[in-house]
C-alpha cells in the first residue's frame, strides 16, 4: 500500500492551494464590484448614526478587512480570517456569521448531491453494462437512445419538469420545502420520513441529469475492456461468469473516475437551480440569496464553500480510485 | 453431474488408444462484409497421447484459429461451420456449450496464450487470480493450487512468493509469459495448448522455458499441442509436426522424419528458414512472397501454388489429396511430389 | 491504456488521403433521416433568430384583457401574465439566446483549442502550466462561478455573455484537444513535419488543426448547447438584469409568477423549455453525423 499516503497528502496540499486561490479570487472580486460595497456599508452605518469606531468594527466583522487599509494588509486580514474558518458576517441575516449560516446550509446540499451522484452512478453503470453486453439487440439501442436523450436535458429544465409533473399535474410528491412544515425537526420517524419523501424529486433531478453520461461512458468502457486479452484469457481458463463479471466491472469502472471529477463539480453547480426550485436552504440557495440581496460576505463564503465541497469530493474520488487501481499505488 | 463426468472420463469416444484428441473435417469460417471466408478447411488430424504435437505455419495460416477451435472458442464473427473435435474422456467439444464447456476449459484442456504477458487481470494480484481459477473449477482445496504454482514458479527460476503477491504491471514481459505458462499447468490439465508460448522472450530465456515445459511434459506424460511459426522451436521440442498453409494441412509426420525427408515444397522452405548456429546466417532463406489473406485463398486447386517453385498445370484446378509415405505415418498433399515418386 | 489515440482513431489520418470533408459530411448527413431532421431544426432556429425579431415591434404589446389566454390564431401559444403573445416572445427572444450561445461556443472553442494545441505541441513547462490552469477551471463549479461573476460583469450584450461563457467553459475542450495533439505526436506526425523543416506555426495551423478540425467542429455544436443552458440558467435565477425578454427571462417570470402551480401558465413555461430541448435535440441528431465523419470505422458500416 505504499504510495497511497503520499499521494493523498499531495492531493490535500493541492486542494488547499486551490482553496487559497479561490479565496484570493473572491477577495479581488469584492474590490471589483462597482460602487465599492465595503466603503458604502461603512458610510451607510456612519450616516445611520453609528460611531465611526463601531461602524469600523461592524464592517471588519462582515468582510474581514477595512476599506481604507492598504490592499496587502486587507488581503492578509481576509485570508487570515478564512484560515480561521471565519467567513465574515452576513448582511441579509444581520449579525449572523456566514460560517454558521453555511454550516447549516451544507448538509442540505451535500446529502442531496451525494445521493444523486450515488444513484446515477450505480444506475448509469448498470445501464452501461447492459448496453455493452447486449450490443446487438433492440434493448441496447433503446437504452442508448434513452440515455443520450436524458444526457441532453439540462438540470434547470429537468428540475422544473419534475416539479411541474409530479407536484402539480400528477401530485404524488410534496413541493416547496425540505420537510412538512407541521413537523418539528428532530430524530423522529415521521420527520425523517418526511425528509426522505421531500428529497425524492431533488435527488431525482440530480441523478437523472448525470445518469445518461455514466451510462454512455460505461458502455464504451465495457466494450473496450471486453476486447482486452485478459478477458478472453479468463474465458478460456473457464473462470466462473460471476468472477469474470467482477474482472470486467472493476476494469471498466476505472476510466469513469476521470468523469466523476467533472460530474462532482457539475452536480454542486446544479444545486443553484435545484435548491431554488425545490426551496432547499442549501449552499446554492445561499449563493443566489446573497447575490440577490447584495450580501457580498455571504456570496463570497457560499462560493468558497461550494468550491471546497467539490475539492473534498474530488479528493475522496481520487482516493477510491487509487484504492482500486494498483498501478497508481506503485 | 459428477457421476456423469466420471463415466465420461472412462470413455474413449471411439478414439484409438494412442490418440488423445481427434479432429475431423474441421471447417472454420469468418463472416466479413457479409461474406463467409474460410480460415480452416477440412482439417483432420490426430493428437497423440503423451506427445508434443506441433502445428506450424505462417501468420494467417489459421494456426491460432485452430487453437481456439480445439477449445470450441472461435468467437463471432467466426464460427465452426462443420467438423468435429473429440477428446478422450471428454467427448466432442464442438457440440458443447455454456457451463459444460466452461468446466473443461482451463481444467482438462488448458491454453497458454500468444499474448500471455497480457493474460492477467491488471487489478488483482497473481495469487488471487490463481485462487479464482481454482474456485472456478471447484477444487476442494484452492490453497493447494498456490503451492503448486509456487513449485512451478521456482522451476522456472522465478521468486515464487514475489510473483504470487505481485500485480501484473510489477513483472517484466518475460516473467509474465512464464506466469502465463504457470496458469496453463497449475490445474494439471490433460491437454495443454500452447499458442506461440515464447514470442515475448529473448532467445536465452526462450530455450530455458522450453526446456522446463518439456521436462514437465515428460514427467506428466502431458498431451501437448504447440502452435508456432518457428521450425527451430519445433525441432527442439515436438514429437510430431503438422504443417498448415492457408487453413489446410499440407504435410504431417514425426519431427525426425519431417526434418529429414520433407516432401511438401512449403515444408522445405520452412526448414531452410531455420537459422543455424554454425555457418553463415545468410544461408537461412525465408520463403518469398506473402501468404494469402483469408479473402484471397484460391477456392480450387492447390492453396500453395502462387508461391510454389514447382507449380504445374494440374495445381491450378485440382486440390492435391493426401499421399501416405513410409510406414503410413507421413502424409503430404502435393501434385509435384506425387508425380516425382510415382 | 492509450485512451487518447484509441478514442479518436480517425483524427490522425492525414487529410490528403481522404475525400473532401464536404463530400463526407454530405454523405454522412443524408445517410439517415434523423440527421436531416437535426440539420433542419438547427436551420429553422437559425433563421428564426436572424429574421424572426424583425416581424415584431421592439416593445411587444401587452393586453390586460387577455392574461394567460389559451392558444388562439392570434396567439398560437397563448399569452403570458401580461397578455403578451408567448409565440412573439419566443421568436423575439431567440436572437439573444442563440447568438450569445453561438458566440459562447466560438469563444469556448477558440480558447480551448488554443490552450490544448499549445499544451500538447510544446509540452514541458508550458504544458504543465496550462494543464494546471485547466484543472483549476475544471474543478471550480462553472455555474456558481458565473453567478459570482455576474456581480462585476455586465451580461447585457450577447458578446459579453458569450465571452464570459467562453472564459469559464474552455477547460474540458483544452484537455481533449491536448490529448488529440498528443496522439498526433505519438504517430510521428509532428516529428516528421519538424524533420521537413516546417515552422511551429505552420505545423500547428496546417498539420495539426486540419486533423483535429472534425473533432473541434463537433465540440462547437456541443458548446452551443452548453451556452444555451448557462445563459438561460443565469436569466432564470434572475442574478443578471435584463432589458428585453428572452427564453431564460420567460422561465424566470413564469417561475416567479407561480406558473408551477398555475395550470393556465403551462404553455408559457413549457414553450421556452421545449425550444431549448428542441435545439438540443437538433444538435444531438446532427452530432451523430459528426461522429461518423470523425470515425472512419463507422463510415463503412
């Protein structure tokens, strides 16, 4: 297993560098926003009768830096705060720390996105195997067409259609919030049941939006593995079909991990639509709310955390990949 | 099921005592662009019990197809169009399918592949794959297979422990080829098919590996089919030789007889192509011209005539039939030789 | 696993040895009716975007007497919450949506091809730097990035929109083009051209680009769909101010006005979605032809 740990450490360091780059990006972005929102906030507080000192403390709490400081000092303050997991204070939710808001929002996004990825990965891979194995039959063509078609539908439209079809036209699923408003949140069976029931459509939207891609990629991967010498060898050595399928599946799944990286980013990106449409107070929802309300600390924080989620998910994916493929470890 | 198998193992299926496998009128075709092209034509031969039978031919002669056909493993777009392959104690494999066939492959009849260095799953350790093999054939004690493999590895001058715990990519091409041979021998098959087993090896390890294969073959009285293009390997190893050209058997004899008295002009050219240790390597002459492709094999007359120095009119139209020579153990199909000796 | 060379076997055969691209394309398209349909859809929407808006006044009339009217001869797709004809909105909105998407595709292809070819051709540290940036672009979720950028960037004109979509979307193509270039290199293409004393610029523009052009053309079409989704999504979320109506704005207003619960608003919401899907459908059908042009093995079959 040598090589596993160094690789992991390297990936984590790379991730940290990337997070810092994104943090720097949001810092400069805030300075590029027309009308200098930080300065404006300071003025606004002062004209509202807050003492200059008090106003400065408040602005510093919101943004992590003060506008009249030199840029390098501002930058160091900003990054220093982020390294301490302090992402400033929200303006919309006055006085609430961005970190707190995002920690509350995070599970909604991470759980639905992860469920969506897992469901689409499993179903997509199974479809891909069926398409590849029954290459010359009708079912294969039908599934290919179906997968290609779904592959082409954007998340936005998918989510709108699902919401419209299954909550208005054929109302079998609830709509508009992550759980029944009458229930008190807690570890109770009805509450958890309600959570799952409400999550069906959003998770389906995530899953369907990436399902076609998995199916089609898996199909070509299986076809290419079936042509490998060792698969013919395993047949001529009389290996049991169960064992052979294991050989084929593991080898065919490997190339999909490259796609997984892209898919993770795509899924977290899609959270802005799916959470807006299904009214999930997740990271994407926070981002939209922040931009809509000119709440720049919350915006910068949401964007940073979405990126961090993607980076962490990628490191996990890479770790699994390394565990499956011995050629990388040694 | 097992009772039925034990019954079978005692049966000879009409084969005479010295024959382990009988091939009769085997035709294999490939479907290319809607046309059926013949890869093997009316191939008949007997593989003798406990001997090494070599099948020699150039690439495109159909020798690899023959190896696959011997396991009933010709895959689409190819198929066995007609003919039979019958094994002593197993029966007619050409009529078998599915599970029945799977149980025989790798166990009673095993194969060492041409691309042996790529015949292992890259994601699993060699030892684990040997266990997969053992479990697939329901061996009572799969671990014993590892011990057997270890012994074989040591005999082939490999570090047994290292090989069994390695992944394919950690071994060199030559080591992998030897591991491929271990996979072929480890379940103690009754018949071993070897398709160009030493192509990836350098000359030195080639002869040492062949040496080991021969000694194991002698010990176990293992019936072996050796598919090769190299008359040098044949001379070193085989008891009998079958010469294949364009999907047809053109000559067959014991190795000594064939080397001493080759009758078919194609066999002669193969023997002339053996590089000799003594003398000028330039003396070794390869046959001029290209072997015919599947699509260009003539449908009538002698298949070799395009490259034959003794080509006669009759060769264009009439397929030469087999003539038997000596004690009836030597056969060949050539109009010119026939005319010369009559 | 040499994925690069295995994936696109047709790309590296020298251009001189095959019939002209135009001939191949024509043959490939007319081989299947689905492809003809695909091309027809694309042409239809292109014409709609070019000439459609000239049929209507700049400011579409509103009619308080006809809110959410059902389909009629005057309004084949019904009316919206202000009584404006949905069909008129679709047609006038198509110009911005499609031109911005087309520009986005051009920019994406431009940046991606440039980065990919340069990376794969020069290798070394150039390659490393470009690929590092590419990985970065690919990891950052594109949509949130666009939303954040909307605070500093004006998306008013199709060119501004297309440029931003191109700047954020070139990563995947760069990687693919790089591997295409590498596969040409593997086949000794570049070495041979260098041996003839050809300049780098000549080799890139005359030898490499023509060989990967079918692949690029295919991605040009694919990028159009990506561009449509991204801009429609931005308008839907309402993070960018809009002057005139377009498909994304229609979705935004429909969603904002509760179209999801208002069965009468069905056509208002479905029409832009149907258009987006139809364009995508047309592009996917056409891509099938590109697949054949790209992959000579399919051509025979």
